């Protein structure tokens, strides 16, 4: 009975407890604004520092591989220095790879594309990124051997790569919308960034892109030394690329040229796997209410 009375008394005391002293909402709001400003300034400083570090590592193959070794030390050997025996053993085991020109180039290009991704995440203007992405794809196009090697960093998403893990860039990179994270996927990079910009600006560069793609794939099919590859490219792949190119004329506000080329492809390749879809698309394009549709 005494215990029950004590509990009731305790609850009653809680029930009648008074609120804390009055607060000044404006003071708290002002301090919250100051804290938020400091946090944003700190985040911007860290963002710029990370970008500078990454770009510095991408200036050359030598700088890239040195940065790669630093990242390995920090993530795999708990930040040990270069004299650490475990790190020396690792470096000896990896000696051939670390000296390999193609591997070094894959590291350099991975870092360079990581820098582009950080700029995109920081809301860099598309006009600023456009020439840099175009140049990157041009270099990537000439780095086939660096792309094809088993250990290539071009096969690894920049968000999942060792540099992102080391510098803690995951949250920052997640802000990059409509952006390809894999540095070796040239088609996806173009599809997500370059082509939408060119279409928005009705740029003739659209046609140049498809011409370059057709020429590149044609050369690859020709050097494959397999009749199947050449026949497949000539009868399936090339017509498909030409169809996508023809549709760009709709974006460029040249509907007559688009319709003429689309119709010609249907007549020349009546047995193409996509011919039914082509015919349906052309019918819709000929409709009076048709609106341009990008490939």
C-alpha cells in the first residue's frame, strides 16, 4: 500500500511539473542560421579541397599511380607510411601492374572522370562541362587497351572506386543526377549528358556523334576477322545506328529529311529485326499531331 501511494505521488508530481523558462524563438532561429551557414561553408571548402586533390592526381600517369599508392596505404594498410613492411610487400607483388602503362592510364582517366563527376555533383554549368566531357570521350576512344585490361579502373564506378572510399565522396557524388558513374561506358556517358544537351540546343554535333559512332563500330567489325561480325554489323547494327541518326533530324527541325531517310531504311532493310517498330514510328511521325521524339 505504501508503494502504491509513492507511485501515485510521483506521477502527480510529474503531472504538475512546470515548463522550462521562456525562450526567444528569434534568438534560436538566428543561431540556427549561423550554424547552417558555417556548415555550408565548411562543406564547400571540403568539396573544393577534394576536387583539387583529385584533379592534381589526374595530371599525369606518374601522379595518378602515386595517388593510387597513397589510397592503397590509407585504405588497406591503415595509413601506414611507404616504409611499412606490409606496404612494401604489397608493392613488390603489384610491381608489374603498377608499372604497366595501360593500368596507369586507366587510373589517370578514372581520376579525371571522378573530377568531372564531382563538378557535376556541385552543379557545374552544363556549358562548362560540355567541352571537358567531349575531350574525355575523345581520349577514352583512344584508350582501348587501358579499358580492356582485367585490372582496369575504367571498369569501376567512380562512386565505388578506391579514391571515393578514401576521401569519403559517396554522399557528394550521389548529388550528380542524370550522370553516368562508370568512366569506361562511353555510350552511357554520351546518352545521359552529351546528347540531351545537343538536342536541347538543336546542335548539328548530334549528326557528327552518330557518324563517328558508325565509323568506329564499322572499323571494329572490319578488324574482327570474323565474317559473322561483318555481316551482323552490315545487316543489323549499322542500319539501327542509321535509324537513330535519321531521327535526330526531327530534333533539328528537319522533318522532311528525317522522314525520307527513315523511309529509305525501311525499304532497304525490310527484314531488319526492328522493322516493325520502325514502321510504327514512321507512321506516328507522319501523323499531323506528331511531336519530335529523340532516339
